[in-house]
C-alpha cells in the first residue's frame, strides 16, 4: 500500500457542475498536497457533447465530456484511455451524484488507491470510502476525513 510519503501522483476527479465553493475547497486541498512536493492532476467531466468553449485548462487539467465515451458510457477517446492507464498513486473521486461515464472511468483506472464518498452502490469502485452519519455529507466533511486519512498513513509507518 502506498503511503502518503512515497506517493508522487494524485488524480482528482470531479464534475464541472459542482458548486464553485466545492471546487474551491478541492483546489485548496490540492494545494496542500502540492505543498508536499506531490503532483496533483484534475480530471473534470463536463456533461455536454463537447467541452464548453472558453474553458481555461491549466497544465495539470484534463477536461472530458460525453463525446469521450461510447453509447454504453464506456471510455472511448484516446484522451480518456490514456488517463485511465496512468498508474496514479491516488485517485480521489469527488462525485456527488451517480455518473455512469465517470464511474466507468474510475472502474478502469489503474490508480493504486481509489478514494471516494461512501455510497453503498458505488462502494466496490473504491478501496477507501468516507462518509458521515449525517444526512448531509458535505464537501468540507469529506475533505476533512480525506486529509485525516492522509495524515494518518504518513505518521503510521
């Protein structure tokens, strides 16, 4: 199992439809990981036929959309296939709602450790899941639990 200290690469997967406040929290979490000299990449799914014009993609951003998947919602484009074949140390999923396309990407991903929100139907997707007993499982709570996990595996050698 990859510890935080030995991990080099992280992939953060989320939908562009997340509230701006949640995306800002994800960016802040990524900056904390980058401060530890780790690479963080973002895979952003846009639920449109094409990635909207005017999307500013930074060098570590990968923007995908419906056209990157076939009719069965399986990854089809070379961009998506290339991404799921990269053996990232960690893949963090920030999916809120069901999204078969992105879930199929996560399922095929060669990431060593896949982390996601606790949700019974999606539990087999992830090696590690976080959730709260409250009805409302906010992004802030999820990121707090994920941060605590990373801290623990760094300390417990």
